C-alpha cells in the first residue's frame, strides 16, 4: 500500500510541477499583452498598439494558440480595434477588423470606422458609400450579437441616416446629423416647449 501512495504522490508532484511550469511559460508568452494593458491604462496608445501587435504576432505564429487561448486573443484584437478607433486610424481599424475573431466585435468596430469616414467625407457619393458600408457592418454586428442594444441602436441610427441621405444627397457633412431630426412642416405652429 505504501508504494502505491508514494507513486500517487510522485505523480501528483510531477503534475503540479508541469502545471506551474506551463503557467510561467504562458505568462511569459503573454507578456506583450500585459504590457499593452498597462500602457492602455496609462493612455499611452502608441505603446499599447505596439505591444498588442507583438501579442497578435505571437498568436499568428501558432494558430493552435488562437483556438486554445481564444479569450486572450479576442482581448488583444478588441483592444487594438478600440485604440485604433480612439486615435482616429480608421483605415488601419478596417484592415485589422478583417482578421479579428467574431468575439472581438470586428463588424461593430468597422461600422464605427465607416460611419466616421462618412461624417468627414465632402463628396456626396463617397459619403453615401461610406454610410452604406457602415450600415452593412452594423447589420452584421447585430446578427453576431442580437442582444446588444447599443449595436442595435447604432444600426438603426445609421440605417435612418443613410435613408435620409439618399433623399437629400447634397447635405453638407456638418449638417449630416440634422437629417435625423424631424423638420416642421411649412405653416405649422411651432411646438410649445414646457419646462
């Protein structure tokens, strides 16, 4: 009986050693993502992007790691998308979103980027094109996350704005959002505001 206990204890110790070594190796391997999180917390966006790019490159070298550590990979990619949006790098955001997993909400972030590009576009045809692409990306984001009410709101806003812009394509970019406000009919009494 004693030899069996010793064998079981030895096997448990080897298993614990392997588990600890694996945890240390994974922490070292994910070091760039941790550095990215720290830089992001301090609003050092360029440094955070560089760290997350290093982490993404590590995941790209080992495709099995993307599947095995899907939550961490998603975190790295969504953090990159958020920073790219925050810093106004919409073309880079759209490129990054094309290779991001669904769990990183790439369609939502692409929709936001296309919407921002539409808001800044001077040419009416190009503006409508960007807005149409934003509408499509938000539709795909709603399909991916049907319970996300913020995404549904963004989709409805962009859909309504695109429909109004199709009716009035010459609207200047600085008046784009006013298309969403109902205009009073000529000759109608103004609404009396209370409060």
